[in-house]
C-alpha cells in the first residue's frame, strides 16, 4: 500500500471513530492533547502521526491502535480468510452448514449491538 493511501485510510478510520463517539475535532484534539489543525491534517491523510500521537488518539477514542492502523489492509483480510478456510478443510458438510448458521447469527447480533451504541 502506498504511504499516501495508507495515511488517508488511517485518517478516515480516526475520523469515523471520532464521529461514532460524537466528538468534534476540537474535542478529540483536546482529549489527545494535540492541536486541531494537526488532527485535521491527520484525518485528511496530509500528515503522518507518531506512535505517541497514535496512542493519544486511540486512548481518547477508546479504540485499539491496531484497529486504526490495520483494518483495511488486504494482507490482513487474506490471512484471516486463510485461517478460516484452513479450519474448515477438516469439517464435514453438515459441520460447515452449522458454522455458517453461527456466523450469520453472530453477524446479526453484532449489527444489532452497533445500532444500539
């Protein structure tokens, strides 16, 4: 992934998490002890952020730093899919159908929780 694309993705995830908390840029900047202009530049992917600033932002938002950094990296998705497929290889069709039902039920539950938050 190119640096600029990575920074833009990180910035979008920070902005999304901020919006989900109902924080303005000024509120998050104050909680993270950084300037509003610096936060704005980070959210737009114009500035990189140090590990220290990443930790301040993640703590202020109460989200994990790795969630901010790695959510949309294709290699992470491929690794997770590979692990899932590897575990399914030894299952019978009936077991796979049961697992699929569990996945659907868990997905519906997660969606329900997200709407309540």
